[in-house]
């Protein structure tokens, strides 16, 4: 599923902004190296930061 979404990212248009909750980079990399290579936001940064990044991604 992740690879299918990643393949939709053409021409610089991003369709994935991972939100990491209670996981770290090593956890994500162990599950999906493709997903770990993405720019992501962690809930450890606080809800305001997560919302800010999601809003930016949707523009």
C-alpha cells in the first residue's frame, strides 16, 4: 500500500505525510524503508506542530 501511494508522487507532488505516533525512525525503517525515507512529523512534537505540517502538506 505504501509503495502504491509513493508511486503516485510524480512531478514533485506529495501525497504522503507520515504522522509518527509512539514510534521512532528505527521502528518505521524496520517496517517500511520507503516510508522511513519520507519527511514526517512526530506527535512527540505536539499537536500544533502536527496540524501545522498537515496544513502545509495540503496546500
